[in-house]
C-alpha cells in the first residue's frame, strides 16, 4: 500500500513537472476563458491550457520607396519599436493569431500601415518641403489612432532619412542644404557681431552718462563750495564794515570830546614830546611828525591840534 501511494505521488509529480512551467520575466502567459483572452498572473502555468508570448520589444528598420510631387522617387528609412499592449491583448491575438510569434506577425501588419502612411504623406509635398521631423509627427499622430486595433503600443518611431533615389538630385539637395547651413551660420555670426556691437554701444553710453553725472556732481559740489566761500567772504566784509563803522563812531566821539575840551590834547603823547623839545632847545624849530594812522583821525582834529600848538608856541 505504501509503495502504491509512493507510485501515485511520483506519477503526480511527473505530471506536474511535465504539464506546468515556470513563467519567465519576459513572457506574457495567455489563456482563454468565456471567449476572452486573459493574462495569467501566477508564477506557474499549465502548458496545454496556456500560451506564452514574448513580452519584450520588437524593433524593425523599414526601407520604404515612395514619391514626392512631380513623381520624384524617394527612399525613406523609418525605425520603429513596438511591444504588446496588455490592455488590448485580444486585438493582438486576433491580428497575430494564437501563436507565440503573435507580436512579430502583428508587426508585419504595422509595417504595411506605415508604408501606406509614408506614401500618403510624401505625395502631398514637394521634395524640398519634406523633412524627417514633419513625417515623424505625422506618423505618430496617425498611428496613435490605429495602433490599439493591432494590440500593440509604439515605444519609438523615427524617420531616419528622406532622400531622392536619383543620385544627381540627392547631390544637388545636399549642396543646397550645405549652402543653407552655411547661410544660417553666417547669419548667426553676423547676428552675434551685431549683438556684441549693440552691447558695446550701450556700455559706452552708460559710461558716458555716468561720467556726465559725475561731472555734474563735481560742478554742483564746486558751486556749493563757491557759494559757501562767497557767504563767508560777505560775512567777513560785513564784519569789517561793522568794525570800521565802530572805529569811525569812536573817533567821532573822540573828536567831539576834544573839540569841546581842547585842553585834553595836552594829555596826548605828541603834545608831551613837543613841550619837552621846546624846553630843551629854545632856538630849535620843532618838527611835528604825524603818521598815516594819525591822519585817519580826521582833518578837524589835525587843524585843532595845529592851532593849539601855535598858540602854545606863541605864548612861549
């Protein structure tokens, strides 16, 4: 009995190992239920009730022969990378079939669609108007509306080149493109020179303005200083005038006092010297020396002083 159970266990183990497989990280395991295609999420899956397809991306380089306006033949290279869209896996199986190569089979259908879109686009434009950027934008826009029906998602799609099949036309276009690039480069160089010159002129203007402002500030400071000096000079002049007026008033008072009291002249140092000289030298002539400072006391004072001395000498 024990051997019987062991045998059954071994058979079950063999069946399990034979029937169940381990899902790889790059696989998508599908199964059918109620006429719907679903994805298994477990680590193990039954081989005969499931199908594993590659979950990695699929890339292709398409070389498409097309035409521009005027029936000019073109060679267009398009690189496209796609992967299975998990949200539209049923559409993928409908187009690619219940096959582990469903993504590859569906990619061929996508290539046919891309070829048709490229031809449809290039026939609308002159050869000079066609660019890789324009065609790439057009393909991305159109395929986003159609790719879900194929059960795929576009990872990248790039137009690598659009060239005329005729070598002479291709050479002429390359020369034209080279000339355009040189022209654009020359424009950029001249634009840079113009910008640099404008910057230099603006800098010179700012420097001149700053120098003008500095000169005006210096002039204003000098003007203020001159005004202060003028005010100080006026103040000094006014003070000098006040002092002179005071001296004149004082002298007038002195003259008035001496006029009213002539005897006070005898107290002056000049009178004392004259008296002393007249006593020592009887026959000598007395010379009176009056300095310019004494003359400032006024003509009246001099006259009075002279008359007084004459009277004194006469009395002697």
